[in-house]
């Protein structure tokens, strides 16, 4: 199916590459979806119309239920076209006729003109077996008007976004409330910063979240702890990431790049872009940005990761050089092996970073901090701004 779809597009490009990635996953999601289940897919305008054709083929167009328009306001941008302030979500059922499929009607406030005419009384109007039912009211109070397929929900402000595609909690809560009951299972196979799993947990649903990056898993765990407290860790299991020192050593031996990305995630860092790597002269593997206090410029922390035994004071000097090249105020040296005394002395000679808490109070931190994997796994590490 994928090959025929690309032939339909007529040429290979970024969109076709995205579809080659997505379509097999949608096929597999359709396979594991319960017969009574519901499926929602969000996509940007560049590929949404192509995916709609694929979804009709995979789910059967008779199971297409809604094209939901998620509308919001933001600062206007661009000229020569209407402001692009909505995104699309496609809603399908595995089997639209399944009697066990859940759909809990959501409501929105009535228009003022409707309220003036009918008040809060239930309005009876519509079609029944092809016959018109006269308009009228009953004595029962109505919760409002059944929710339309256009949802006005503010997006997450860019300054608060953990990911560019982050969805607001209200959007996910609307979907989860409408198509599941308490105790039912919610799956997000591209869970990013974890908004879906947090919303599902909040609403008393069981959940499964999947993401390919170690950083996303770390962020999701932080989101859960921030919302529900540290005790939440006993309520879920994490698969596919090291949980102890032996697991970390095994990952380092099997895949150095995966180990590097995982180690960076322990301090919420991200891998350097190729341009940044060249500029760092090889002394850095990742970056972490932080704002020392409100209303001041964002600063950088350069991160170097070592998963082998052969570490030396020269590694600390290389990190210091990368800090200067990348204009960073701090450096984290993450190591699987125990650092030598010489490395600690070299790090101490790099000086301290002064963080002004108030006009009268200043806190200092070592400019170069050596963090062992064992310390990080046991909840230790850098204490600047609570990281990690």
C-alpha cells in the first residue's frame, strides 16, 4: 500500500518520506485498536490531505466520523494570505456500528440568541426516521449545545512549549472524556512531552505512552511527578531505558550514540546539531538551555558524555574549550567511569559561575561539573536550578 501511495503522489519529497514513515504505523495501530475503539490523528496542512486518503483506505471511509478543526489565536504572521490559526484532527472509529463504542456527548454554551428564546430548557428539534420533529422545549434543563466539530481551545504559548507540536491539556481532555470511560485504555504512540498520559491519568484512565527519544521519556516522567507527586513512579513502568548502572553499561557497549542520547536525557539536554558540533571543536555532545531567573537572557550549558574507561584531564580541558566556542556559562561532564583526581582538580581550576538570586544575594556553582551516571541514577548530580 505504501509503494502504491507514493506512486500516486508521483515523486519523492519530504511529504512522501513522512507518509512512508506514518502509513505502516497507522496500519499497525488499526490492527491493535479494539473493535469498539476510537482513533484520532493530528497533522499539519502540508500532509493532512494525503493522510486523509490513507486513513479512508485503512479504516474504511464509512468509519470516518469527524474532521475536527482546532482553532486558536496567536500573534499574526505573514502577509498575502489569511492568518493560519487552526489545525486539523481526523476522528475515526474502528467500527462505527459497534454497540460498545463509547461516545459521551460534550456540550458548549448556547448562543445568546438561543438563550434569550429558550432559556436553559431542553430543545427538541430535528429529524426522526425521515420525518421532521417540530421545534419545542421540555421542562428539563439542558447542559448546553452539543459540541461542534470546531473547537476554540488556546494553544500552549511558545515560551512554555517543551516541543513545537505540544498540545494543550484541554484539547486532549476533551477527546479522552468524549471517547472513553474511567478505567479504559488510552494509547499515544507519539507521546512527546506526555500531555496525553498526564490527561489520561488525571481522568482515571489507564494509559500507554510511546516515544522514540530518551529525552521525551525523561520529560514525561518529570511531567507526571510535577502533577501527581513522586509517588506516581509506583503506578507505571518504563521499558527500553536503563534503570540501573548495569543497564547503563550494557547500553554503552551496545550502542554509543543511544547511550549518549540517554545520558543527555538525564539532565534534560539535547544532542548538538551538526553545525554546533563543528563549532565546538569536538569537546561537546549536547546542550541545555536555562533561564537563570525571570526576565533575563537564556544561558547555555554544554554537556560532554563519556561511556568508556579511558577518561583524562584533557577531556575536561576540551569541554572548557567547547564552552568558550559555544558561549556557554556552565559545562557538565557526564561519565560512566569514575573520574580521576586529576580530572577533579582540572575542573576546579575552571572557576565558578555566579548566579544573582537578588540584588543582595549571589549563589556560586562550579563552572565545570563532573556528574557520574551512578550519581544521576540515584537522584544526585548538579543542583543548579534543581537540575536534574
